[in-house]
């Protein structure tokens, strides 16, 4: 395969195994998703209140190739139709990353395809620009935009001036926003991962019932560990008999504090950098309160907002495939061996 870029019609295989979702996708160079399959491991890790790395790696090993076979079968595509392979290189759990990388390297070698290792966070930043029959983004990734990336492992705000040019404006100094949701869910006995459950229960609660702190509200970085401690203190102070009835109010108030912090920082960044295009992405962008308040704000301020549909909010191979397609199109390649990067910063710090 020659080292020039891919053309517009090229199809790239994306492989994502950084944490507890095994995913493959077939994506065109224009970001059109032909197929995206995700196998979560919630039933495997749920009873441990967190992801067990060894079990996650083993699950990826068992499930990745059957998932790929399913993707080919669903789309009637075969290796002839694939022009490149993209795999998550990091950040993530080293054993999980290794399964994806070794699989991708083997496939690239045996099928003679170019290969690129992708920063998972770049995948999240680009996910709002994926396209399928039900979803079209409201603007193109080639325009300057701000990206709030909020997931179980990461919380960061980026300024993107042009493709591949990421400036890190701020990130969490302790817990990620999704981690804060998950930890409250464990404290309330709601299972893991619990962001979706809290979102659900919060619908029935009063967001003003409890005053949770808004840490580092005006600072460039994020912090959520104090919020978690405040929730723990509150839960410990409640009689056991009151906890069930107080749970929706706790969820609503806690969620409000997280959403308030996230949106306040996004609003400040919009003012500071005079950028009118905004994306919110990552697993926490599935949160209904965040989506509603963000859309109201964007409409009020005349901003263009893109939040991906739920299937591209949480971890998926489509975002990796498309980030890979853009890099391969630009002539970028990873040399073998691709080393997993459990810690992998995206962009320059400003
Ligand atoms: O992006 P993702 O799938 O994985 C990481 O890269 O971390 O994000 C998973 C996170 C979990 O913490 C989960 O609880 C959270 O996203 N999440 C939500 C919602 N759906 C998923 N958090 C709040 N509200 C939701 N509806
Ligand atoms: Zn992620």
C-alpha cells in the first residue's frame, strides 16, 4: 500500500478496546458510519463497582474478532473494501489497549493495510461530526470549535482551530465527571456504571433540594472529588429509612452541580476565545439535563452546538475509525510496533 492519503470514498476499520467496551466500526473518509458495533461489559464488571482490568482484557480478546466478522457480514463488505485500519493507542487500560493494538497490527500485516494508532480523546472530540442516516452534524470539523469532552475517564476542554490542532484549555485535577456520577451511583447502591441511572432518577427529583459544592467554578481546570465527598457526608447523615425517598433529590441536586460546573466553564471559554461552534462529547454528554441546558444556552447565544447521538457519546469504534481515516488521508502512518499509551495527552497546553 503506498504512503499517500486515502480518497473520499475510502473505508477504514476502527477498533476500540481502551476500557470496557469492545467496538469495531467501518467508516468512510467523510465520516459516514457504515457499521458500528459495541459490546459493553456492564454485566461482567457491575458487581465489582468498577472495571476489573484483567477481566476487561480477556473479554476484548474473546469478543473482538467475532464482532469484526459480524460487521463484515452486516455490511456485505470484505477486506478488499477496506483501505486502512485505525486502533486506539491510548489513554486506557494497558492490557485492554494491547488486545486492540495486537489485533490491529496482525490484521494490517496479514491484509496489507496501512495502520494508525489513535488518541482515544481525539476520537471523542471528532465523534460529534460522524454521520449516519439518522444523524448529521450541525457544522463541519474543519471550522474552529470548542470541545467539552466528558467521560468516565476524562474531563477536558479543548480549542480546535483546524484539523489535528488541539489546545488543552483545562482538564480535571482529580476525578472525571463520569467518575463522579459513577461514584455517587455506587454510594446509592445503583450499580455500575451509574451515570444513566442517576440521569433517570434525577428526572423525578428536585435539583434544589441539596446544596452541593461547585468546585473550581471559575478556574480553568475541573475538580469533582469534593463533590463526591459532600455526597458521601450527606448520605451518611441521612437515616437509612430516609435514603430511598431522598435518592431522586440527591441525584437531581448532584447532577445539577456537575452540569453547572461543566457549562459555566464552557460559557467562559466561549467568551474568552470568541468561538461560536461548540461540541459536547464523551459518555456524560448522554446526560439529558446537560443536553437540554446546553441546547437552551446555545440557542439563546446564537451558538452552533453539536452533541452526538447516544451511540457516539459513549466509547465506540466509529470515532476511532474516522479519526484514523482523517490521519491516513493526511498521509500519517504509525510505525510498528505501536506501543500502548495508558497516559496519552491530547494537544498542547495553553
Ligand atoms: O465515554 P465513555 O463510554 O467511556 C470513557 O471513555 O470513560 O463514558 C462512560 C461514562 C460513565 O462514567 C457513565 O456513567 C457516563 O459516561 N454516562 C453518563 C450517562 N450515560 C453514560 N453520565 C451521566 N448521564 C448519563 N446519561
Ligand atoms: Zn471514552
